[in-house]
C-alpha cells in the first residue's frame, strides 16, 4: 500500500514536488480547454502547451520518486496524494475561468517559471539542472504565445479589455505567493539546489509591467499580498482551496478506484 | 450570418466533411481523457493522438472551406454546424466508455483510416492526396500504439479481458457503417477523388482478425450490420445519436455564444 499521507518531507523532495505540482495542476487546468477553445488552432496550441507542462511534471515526479524509493513512481506521486500533500501555488489551481483568465494566468506564471528554470540550470542537483534546461525552450514559447494573446485581448475590443481587467483583478491577490519563499525553498537555496523566489521578483515585475502597459492594462504590482495576509490559503504549505480538491477528485478517480490498474 | 442548415451539399464537399468530422469527433472524444488517463505517460500519448486527429480535421476543413467560400472557415465548419450536418461515423461519436473501449475504438478505426488514407494518396484532388500523405505516418503510429494496448489488455488480467470483450460487443454493431458507401462516396469514387470503403473491407478484416486473435478476443466480423439495419442511425447521412448532440453542445458553446469572438 502507498501511504496516503506521507511523513514530513525532506526539503529537496518537497521542492521537487512543488515544481512538479505547479506544472501538473496548471497543465490539467489548461487541458480542460481541450476541445473547448475559441478556435481550433488555439485549442490545439493550448493543448500542446498542456502537454509540455505534463511532460515537465513527469520528469520532476520521476526525479522525486527516485529519491524516496518505497514503490513511489511518477504515477503514485501524481495521482495518489491528497490535496494537503500538494505543494502547488494557489494561483494555478484557481478554476480556468474564461479564455482571458486562462491566458493571463499562463502568461504571469510563464514569466515566473522562465526565470525560475533559468536559475535552476545552475542547481547542484544536476538532474534538476538538466530538467530545467530542457524546460526552458518550452516555457520560452509558452511565454511568447501567452504574451501575444494578453496584448491582443487587453488592447482589443471593449469586451475583451473589460474581461482582461476582470481576470487581472481575480489573479492579482495570488501573485504575492510566487515570491514568498516557503521554508523548503529557503533550505534548498542554502544548499545550492533551488532558488529563493523573492530574488526573481524585480525582474518579473519589470517584464510583466511592460507587457501590461502594451496591453493597456493597469495593476498595482508594487504591494503584493503574502499568502497568509488575505486568504489563509498557502499552496506551498498544502493549504489549498476547494477548487484543488475538486480538480484532484476528477483527475484521480481512475487511479484511486483501480490503483496500479490500467483502468 | 452563417446558415445553420447548409443547402444540399456537393458530393466532394460532403466527402471532405465526412473525413474531417470523423477526425474531429474522435479527436474530441479522446481528448476527454486529458488529465484522466490511467497513467500520466498514456494520458499524454492519447492527448498527442487527439492533437494529430484535430490537426487532420483542420486541414480537411480548410480544404473544404476553400471550395465553398461565402465566409466559411475551418472554425465555422467545425463549430457552427448542427448535428444533422455532421457526416461522421456513429462509431466515433459513441461515449468514450472506459479505457478499453477508447483504445479498441481507436484501434479499429486506425486500421480503417490507414487503408483509407493510403488509397487517397492517389486522389485526383491533389490537395486531398497531400493531406492523406501527411496523415499516414500519424495514423501508422496510432494504429501501432492502439494495437499494442488491445493485445496487452485483451491478453491481460481476467478483469481487463472481460472489459475488452464488453467493449467489443458495444462497438461491433457499428462496424458495418465503415464499409457501407454513402451516395457521396460512390460519386467521389467515380470521379477519382475518393475511395469506396467497401473495397477496404477484406484487408481490414484480415488485419483486425489477426490482432484480435493475438488479444484472445473473439468476434464475428463476417456479417456486419449495415447502418439502417439495426439502429436507424446513419452518421454519413446525418442521422446521429443524442451523444453527438451533447458532444457538439459542449464543444460549440463558446463559438455559438460569441460567434467570431475570441471568447
């Protein structure tokens, strides 16, 4: 039996799960658009992007599973943990919303993820460094694709502009979490394995501000709420929304019903 | 305004839609597994396969749209027609069922589709011939992937074998439709554009029988029901199940609500 509740995690393991869970949860959210996008071409583009994220998640779960043994595999890590064991950002588990919200979230996270993977290329964990190097061209493409859409929609019709403003208002309270280091992030940073996300904030802010200016969208990026300030949620500590519980219920049905089975 | 009910269709146009609708509907059904597959790896494999099918659908819709003009695009064809205008096989619109049914349908259709595209490489419609040539390596891979799974599951555990038998019983009544030529198929065959599907039956039967033997699955392929015999449904004539109506409702929400809009 795979224990549903894992014992307290070692920092490096928790960090790998954090990175993997981010990719899995966002990939899953985006995959909900499969066959529901506004245009066949864009639907296919977003699905391809989901596949990149799921591919990144797989490599990270495999790497994490190698470290713990005891029958752990990418699939037990992806499918057999409870919400409280997930370490993803709250930002990424929020419902997909409309096309504008999906795109905007993808953009804001891609800018962050790109900086994070660039830093992780220098990790003393050489396997993690290799995963980061492989992810960079993918995330570079995601960032460009999402950025083009943000500008197109923000600076588009009155309807699209209003929707983008509303998406930004929905996401803004969850941006502080990107840059608030969890204990495990501090530990892996000290050990040269990971990167303290607070060090990425100024570059991220610069890039995002430029994009939002082009998109004619205004937002205050100078004072971002830290997780505990506003919602009591903190994804990195496993304190998640009901939205994640529902997402996992849907995603895990098969594995939970027939663990280890192909059904 | 795009007319919801198109006027009686020219045979070549109807044939292109038939091919495109097959790919779109099966691609959409498979994409429902996005994030719900039994293993991350297989989930990704099936999603990739859906993307191939959606890509084929796009090329075929584009080609069909070029022929009719009047504001038709790949997206109006994919998203703004009613169920009665769809020309896909009933086999492909049946609900995805369990993993076994999804795999088995994919296999049975891939064997057919491969033979069909091989024949269409010789089409006098050079654009269709080029689309077929591009699709062949994709479908070859789909066939191999699905075939491996059919054998693995059919010749697997007692549970997996029973499920595969049940999937076969569900699909069998809809196989005759593959080989019953509609009027438009007869016309395009006479004109050298298309292929009469009844000519593909013996080769398909040979290949499928060999696979099912390996998978230890028994089925009668010698007397397949023609569409009208058993259900009154006939996908090629636009007589579809409620399942297609629901699939389209889900797929088309966005375009129908905001036609021509990015939402």
